[in-house]
């Protein structure tokens, strides 16, 4: 016992003890300032923010990794579930089924909307893509801290990869959506090809908001907790469950809701895939006060298509310009917002 106490007692270094310094190698500092020494030898700060052009170039060089990462993550996402990848489709379908039961059957929100099931499923699938891009990107930095601290790469590759995960799931959902629309009686026409540019514009928008969401999630701890409530509110304001033009809240507020980005992409997708929506949208036919009033009063068969005789509050011919503008605005602002904090991710 006495030996244990002696060995565990604090020790001290003695003057002249060769053992204390024999294993230590010290490097002599250069005579010139360290900043000049670093420049002369091509050294740079490991966490510095690169210039925009060089950053984009490095991001482009990692495009194959981004897509491979998204595909692998998608495959692994439901490997432990018995139904596997089917949950990618079952989740939005179940959501659409619940909404149809509550809002279509019980609350009769479907009044005045032809083919409400196709209308609802299209809205749920399209909005789900935007919502999941927001939510998934909000935690990508905090969940990837070991990777960020271990490797040097453009951090924007992470939120971009997570948006690509949602994009691949959206492609599968689109195939299911096409089957549902055909089963509800929607014809297959050349207008369906317009779904491609709509989806591409929405993807660009989602990349931009995903980058912004990733930075906010990295800097604000409560952001990812608050985001699902914000997304649910946004869904109720974007015409996923109802036709915005039927709201009696004043033309100004209806116009604001109609041109919000989520509503724009949903509307364009519905008009591309659903003939019933193209034929019944306000402004599709010359204005007829009697038929418009009849539709507003009954909002039921055989007057469902008579909404086309009402005046549109916002010009449907401008929806594509709004979609392009939202996509460009989101990708530019989102990229620069994320890039400016490049040197901060993973620190602290």
C-alpha cells in the first residue's frame, strides 16, 4: 500500500534532468514574418473561403460524388423497413389519402374543383419535394461535422447532395402520379412534356433554398425544430388542398398567395398534367358574368368547368416568368448566403 501511494503522488521535473527534454524536437522559427513565409512556400489557411469561381469549379468536379452519394443514401434510407423503397411513394400517398378524407370528404373543400383527387395528389407530391428539401438540408451541416472536419471539400456539396436525394424520390413519385392521373380520367397529352421544365425549375429553386436552409440550420440551433411548423403553414397557404382563386379574402391577398413560389410550381405542374385544370382555370374562356356567378353559387357538377368564364386575378400567362424568377433568385441568393460562411462550417 505504501508503494502505491508513493507512485501515485505528484512528480516534478528536476533541473538538469536529461530525460525531460531528450525526446522533444523543436523547430526554429523563420526570421521573416510568418505571413511572408507562408506566401513564399505556397501555404494558405486551411479553412479560408475560396473565390466564387474556384469554389464553383471544385463543386463541379465533385458532381459525380454528389449524385453517387444521393443514390446510395436513397437506397440505404429504407433498407431496414419491410417494404423498403416503396415507402418513398407510400408516404406522400398516405398523406394525400388523409388530406382527401379530411378536406375532400368531411370538409368539402373539393367544391368547385374538377378531379379533386388528381388535383390534391399533384399538389401534395410537388409541395412535398420543396418541403423535404428545406427540412433535410437544415441539419446537413450539424450531422456531417466529422466529415467536414476530416476532409477538405466545398461544403455546398452536402446540401446539394441532400436535395438530389429528394429529387430522385420526386422522380419516383412522378411516375406514380402519372398512373393516378390516368386512373382518374386525365388524358395523356403533349402538355405532359411541360412537367419536365417545371420540375427542373423547382429543383433549382430547391437547391437555392436548401443552401440557405443549411447555413441557417448550422448557425441557429432551433431552426430545424421550427421548420416543420413553417412548412405546414406554407402548405396551407399554397393551394395544396384547395383552389386559391376561390378564396374570398380580397384580390390583393389572393394574388400574393397565387404567385408565392410553392403555389407557382404546383399550379404549373397541375396545368401540365391535368386537362381538367387547364380547361377550368379562370381566364381559359372569354369572361361571362352569368356563368361565372353560376359557378360561384353552385361549385358543383355540371358547372365545374364554368370557373373558366371568370376573370383571373393574376395572369396565367405570367406564371412561367414567376417560376423562372423564383428559381434564379433562390439559387443566386442561396448560394452566396451559404458561400459567405464557408470558413465557419465545422468550427467551434
